[in-house]
C-alpha cells in the first residue's frame, strides 16, 4: 500500500525467453528482441538485469518475490499467455498460472488464456478445461493474431468471439483483457487496432473489457471507447514505462484518457518483471501534470483520490474484490512479515539471487 491506498498490478509476468522456448520461425525471436529492447531502452540502467538472467525461463517465485518483497504492490494478476506460434509454452505457461494460484491465492488473481484462431470448439473446450483446473480464475487474456501463417480474429465476430464471451461469462469470468496497440514483433499492425472492442462491449454489458497497452497507439480511439462504454477500461501495461522513457508522452496519454473517461476508467499496470514496479509506482503517486497538459485538456490537477482509483480501486470494483477482506488476508502473510521486518528489498535482488542459485533465501 501507499498511504493507505491498496495497490493491484493486474498484469505481471514470468516470461520464458529462453532459446529452448522459441518456435522455429523468425517471429518468436523478433518478439523476444522487442521485449529485450524495451527492457534496455525504457528502463534506467540501475533497473536492468543481466542478459543471462533476462534470456531465461523466469521462475514464478522470482515474480512473487519481486512484486511482494520489493514493491508496495498488494496483489497482482497472473496470465496464461497464448502466444503459441511465437513460443512453445505461450510465453507464460499454464503451469505457472496454476502455480501462482496454488502457492499464493491471496496475492494473485488469475487469467485463463485461449487462442481464438484455433477455432471456436477448441477454444470452448480449452476454456472449460482451464476453468475446472483454476475455478477461482476471474479473467481471460486474449491476443488478436497468430503467425506462420498470419491469421487474426475480431472481438466483434458474432460467430467466434460472441459465443466465447458468452461461455466465459457463464463460467464466472469478470474481465476480458485484449492485447492491443503494440504489435508482437515484425507482424502486421491491423489486428492491434481497437475498433472491434465496440461490438463486444455492446453485446456483453455485464463483462468488462481491458484494452491492454492503452495509448501506445490508437490513443484517441481508445479514449473514445472508454468514454462511450461503461464496461471498457484503459489498462496501462507498458504504457506506464513512459514515466521513465517519455514522461511528457505519458502525461499526454493520461490527459487524453482523463478528459474522455475520467479516473474511474483507467487501470494501472506495468508488466513486471520486464520492468520493476516500485520506481514507477513512486513516480505515479507523485505525478503532477504540467500547466500545458492541464490547459490543453481542461483538467484539474490529478489527486491522490484519483490515483488510488487508478492504482487499485477501479480494478477491485470490476472484479468484485472486497478490498478490506483482501487486506486482512495478506496482513500477516510471509511477504508482509518480511517487509515489516526488513523494509522493501532492492529492485531485482531476489530474481538475481535465484538465478545465481543462492541458498540463503527464506521460504515464501
């Protein structure tokens, strides 16, 4: 927490970027190169990890320790990432999703993952199977395309998307997170546009839809979507890194979203561990808009109340999380005990120690 504000990072990842996980095509390597360049170019030098650590299969325990021993984050979302034609295990595996739920059920919420380009019947069967394995899962993470060959689908497809969303809703899924704005490496950009969100939002008013990487492209279209539909939200995964790399750009995006949607329609996230949350959280909590941004968008200065909504309040609302109950469950767990005793640990210290085979780490 920060000054009593409950912090949720709905998108946190333990990637598998090892050579062994790359599919034998140029696209997996291209996406890995993109993720590596983002890590190196958008994070300051003190928040970068050695190449041999980054280009590996990241352990779930390293993610949990990074989030809950090194930052003010209280809960996080873990996702099964179905980038099947880029990576052999889909970048973040089903097994890791299960591990996060089994070991730290009070710290993680979980998103299932299916690949719609495989066809409706396959998706429905896969979705049901995963929900039986993880009955507490609250979300579904989707990607708009696959490669080799290039193929894509749309969120407003009544024959594919709508039956999938209907079944997800029947199974108790609260939110659909769709990757947009950032192409997955050297692939066509068209599937990453946001114009297909409208149909999904109209036909499924009781589902929530998160536009992931909101504002990095198609910012105005995203802003109009969150303004027009009460169940569409801007998720700031990766966008939040602009606070390091392009702070003026970040203010512009936030100004646009606040003008059209208000603070209730924005969800903070970042994508830890390819970045580190704590410096970003501190920058966001201390964020003040420039006079130029305030004048351009006719805004009042962003308040701590606004920030608390963006950092956790909005997300808790859309998934139906009782924040007071969530606080009580983690108040004295092993992460809380360790941070009360030692304070926040150095960024990436746990991940690097684990990669080096350190034995002195206490059990979590």
